[in-house]
């Protein structure tokens, strides 16, 4: 094998940036937009940092970013706004794309040459009445980024510390409301062209549940509420009005579980709420009415009703936002570097090296050309390069001598064919022995857009080997193994799998890491411990396979970490831990996550684990959310896809631990027991088109210390043998409003539940051919609509159930009826203080009318 170096002078390429520097550019494609419609004037977020996927460098740009500009695919200059510029971290820039249409929409970003900077007088926030980035400090007014100049002014009743800057917003900083404060925008209404057709949106993270806090409010104070607003009605519900009248739709949203991107769309008498880019359906309101003020996180000149928490990126749009637009807004802010990606058509192979360890003769640095150095480099030697060097070409066979070591370097290979004649991979050692290593000290490695066979870490006489690629961080006389930045499209050879051990991608105490896996198989083999820690920042897989040959996979161990799966297969050998004494998150939107072992979410004290299922398939032996120790929290948020467990699903496993499972779409199949509040606090919230099959039943508040609640609403469906409370202590609550409960077999469908609330939209029980009963349970029902509807050929026995009336009775009240099958048994009736019965009333049970009479506080069946 021959070692070919293609070296081009950094001076000749003008890479040393200065006043006369050559401008840089990167073509970006909107690969993250999957909507079916074309969006006009879309504001996309561009996230920049040193050495990012776009090839951007602060050293190549003006100190304040003033030489940055953008153009569309036709070469027209398009508007942009710098939201945050931070040369020591991440910068955020908004750019207005004239037409966003499919994943092939392209824009070009330019920087590095002030003389070539091109500007436009157009408004970046075209179409918006107001945009507030929430970057101001303390009591400062929040400037309007739109063209209208409507500042959001803090309204504080007492204490200037009540509103402050929060460095940890969703896009840069945010504004934090401690208490008794809000942001007030005056004279906005005349900017709404159609007063009944507008949209408001923003990020909100609640820290304290105040009394009926307002998210948005269009009225000046609590004494005059004949205007539109959105507020938190209770722990799991948001509500909106058009002009404060009784027409007000409610939506199931739990603001206590982290950041939510809320978008409220008014279209005449229809109001639609989107939560994190997903529609929560529409409701009817009276035509919206505007007042003098638009308030964010409170009500105009009112001290109370404040939203206590952090909000960010609040906007008011002059029109009706579509579902595609809202979903795209959510995606560009939550994953900007995957929403806008580097155009794969750009062919660049670049290796940037500084201060390498060994000497070598590569000729005059001012006039580098292509050299064949395979015969001139001894073992362990690489060229010494004083500055950046570009290695370019196609179909390169890039090899390192045996025993190579690099120091303080960044190797970037991108968008080319690597491997001579598409045969072997581009980064390997030359004729080295099996088990040898390439040591990288203070280095990082990027491999992007490769065709051919991708990366082999080591070879044995040209064949795939079993060596390791090891990364170190040099600190004085010590070298500590750390994670590295690896962005690899193909990670396997023509034969065999790529092998990266935990010595390469293992625990990193001081460095963050990003790993991108797009094809092939990466096999992790822990050797020094029984677990594999994927690093402190991000692992993203969109294709291929990630597998352990041993040990478990841990995300968020001791420090925050995130895993994003948009395709491919993840196959851990011994289970997954998400959030191990730190914050860990796993989000899957496509592909499969499969383990025969368990998934533990929120493991250990002060841990927070989150599993987001937005699509794809998750299969495991069992799941425990919130386990092992107090102050641990585990969350499952499922919007689509499929969850399948051979064993138990436990929510809130340990005393002092908290677990929650919110499913608004997709299906879940639990073959074992479903425990909500095993010994800790657990919540199951199912709504929308979601369906859960719990073959082993659902136990609520299972242990003596357990506290469990089940919320079934808005068409959500549970197929199970029984929902019950064990009776060994603890608390259990079930709230049903518009949900479906289907019996998996004959027997008690609801058992030993003292707190079952049935809302106005009632409960549908599908008995099928089963005979089911409600036993030892009290059902709190509201007069009006029928509380329980029974479908199927089987029967529902109410003889051991108790009905408790929670509000005033009308002349007649239909508690339960059967559209098919039958209802047997007369339930007990229980009155409560404040229940009013005027004279005689009737309770209709399956067509049989029974009269009831109130004597004191007791309602007696007659």
C-alpha cells in the first residue's frame, strides 16, 4: 500500500483570515423540512460555532459577525438577523427563506470578507406583528425584532428581581418570571389585518404552578375579561377563549414536564392549539376581541395570574399559521443543525492539523504539491505542519504509518470518495499488526458525506483489523482519554464491522462530544467497565446499526447527554440507562430501538431521564421510569410510533421518585403489569389517537407509599383486563373525559378505586363479548351528558359501584346506557354537600327510571 499526501498551501488558499481574506461560503439545504406544502417567508434558525458541520470558524469572520450574509438558490440576497453572537460558544442567526418547499430548498451562507458583504433592506420577520427574542436583562424592555418596534415592557408590582434574564433559554437566553410580573405590549391590535385571524407562539417552561396563570392574554386586567386569552386551567389542561365568554376549548397539556412550544391559532370562531409542533385539535370560541394590551406570562396591569417560569421566542403572526408551518418552526428551533444541513453536493476533503508530534520532510510549505511520502516516513512519524493544511481530491487512499500519533489536531474529511478505487477505507494504519492503535492527543475527527467503504480504524496487511482509535486530552504531563467529535456517514469496511471501544468513546470528564452515525455498523465493546457512556453531548443516528457486544448503554451519566435517532437500528446488549444522576434524553422518530433487557429512565438521585417516541419502534424487556432513589424523575413522551414490552412498565418506582408517561399518539403494548406509582409518584396521561394494551392490567398507586393517577381523555383508548388499586395503602386517582376503556376479558374492569372522575364527555366501555363489572369503586359523575356508554354484546354490572353526584342535578340524569349488550345491577347513590335536587328527579339506568329524593345531604334511591 502506498501513502499519498495531497498538500496545498494555506497561504495560497488565503486561509489566514484578515482584512484581505478570501470570503467563505457554505450551501445549506433544508433537509429537516418534511411538510407537504410550500411555506412563504419562513424564518429558519442557523446555529454557528467553531468547527461546526458548516465549516464555520469565528477566526475567519468579523468579530461581531457583521460580514455574514445569505442568498437564495437564485443568487438573490435574503434578509437575516443576528439573535445572539458568542465567539466563545454558539451563535444564533435567523434567516428568511423566501420559499420553503421540501427537503431540497437551498440557501448559501457567506462570511469572511467584509468588502463582499451584501445587505438588504427587507424585514427578516415579514408577516409578524411582533417578535421578542427574550435576550434583555432584568427590568429592561424586550425589543421587538419585527419591523413594528413594539417593545414588551415589564409590568412589575413589587421587587425588581421578579423578572430577570435566564441564560438557559431555548434559543440563547430567555426571560424568567419569578412572581407578580409579566411583559406588556401596547398598541398591537391595529397591526392585525384580520382581527379574528392571527397566531401567537412561544416557548414556556413552568417552575411553579401559580393560580390560573396566563400564557398569553389580550385583555388589560382581571376585572375586564371580555377578550381573548390562553391560560393553565389545571395541572394537565390549557384553556383558551375568544372574548372571555363561555365558549372555551380545553386541551391536555402538562406544563410541569419541561419546555413546551405553544402555538395558539385563531381563525374566526375556531381556536387550535399546537404543543411542540403537534396539533391538539380545534375548539369553538366566540370571535376574538382585542384590548389595549397584549401580555406575555400574565395579564396587563394585574399582579396575579402570572406564569412563573421561563419563556422565550414569543411571536405574534398576522394570519392563520398552518400545521406545516408550526411543525417547521418547532424543528428549526429544537434541531437547527439537522433542519439546515450542509449540501451533500459540495465536495471538500479537508484535514486541519496544528503542531504535530513528529518531524518529516514535506518540502517548501509555501509551495506544497502532491507528494508520495510512503517511502520517506519512518514508523511513528508524520509531517510537522505549522498551520492549517488542506488535503483535497477524490478517491483518496489516506493512510497513517504504523504507530502514528497526532497531537492537538482536527481531522476533517467530507463529501468525497475515500478509499483507493473504492476498495479500502481512507483512514487506517499501514500494514500494522492486529490490535494496534492510532493515538490522537487533543484531537477530533470528522468524517462526512463519504461514499465507498468509509472508515476502518486499523488494517492488517490491507484487511480489516481489530485495533482502536484512541482519543486523549493532554493536560500537563498526563493524558486523559476523552470523547471525540465523529461525524461518519459510513463506518464499516467491505468486510467486518467498525469497532470503537470505550477507550475511544468512553467517559469524558472535561470534554463534550458529538457523534453522527448515518450508515454501516458501529460496534461498541466496553472493556474497562460493564457500561458504555456515549459522551456528554450528543449522539445522532439516522441509518445503519449501533450495537454493543457487551455491557449496557448509558446516556446522561453524571453529566447531561442526548441521543437522537431518526433512522437506523440501535441494539444494546444489556439494556439502556437514560439519565444516571444527570439529565439524559433519548428521542426516536424513525428506525428501531431494540433490547431484550430493560430500559431505565431517571436512575439515581438527582437524575432526569426522558424518552421521546415521535415515531419508529421501541422494543424492550421492561421499562422503569423514576427509580432507585429519591429525587429521580423519568418521563416517557410518546406522540407516535410503537412501544412494545415483554415485561412490566413501571412509572414512579421508588419512594420519592417521580415517573410520567404521556401518550398522545401511536400504540403501546405492555405484556406484563403496568404499575403507575409503584412506590413513588406516577402519572399516566393518554389522549388523542393513542392506544395502550396492558395485558397484565394497570395497578394505580400500587405500593403502600405509591401515588398514582391515570388520565384518559380526548379519544384515548386503553385495552386491559383491569384498572385497579391494590388496597395496600397509597393513593389512586382516575380521571376520564372522552376516553375509551376496552375489556380484555370478563371480570372487574374498574376495581377498588375511590376516586374516579368522569367528565362531561363521558366514558365509553367496550365490553365486546365479556361480562365486566365496576367493583368497590366510586364514580364521580357530572349531570348533563351520559356518563357511561356500554358497547358490545357483553354486560356491565354496576351493583357494586357507587355514583357520587358532584354538582347540581337536573330533573333527570342518565348515568349509564347500553348501545348494545346490557347493564345489570343498580349502583348505590351518594350525595355530597352542595348537591341540589329540586323536588323529585330521576336517574335513568339502561332505560329503567329510578326516582331519587334528597334528605339532608343524603340522596336516597326510591
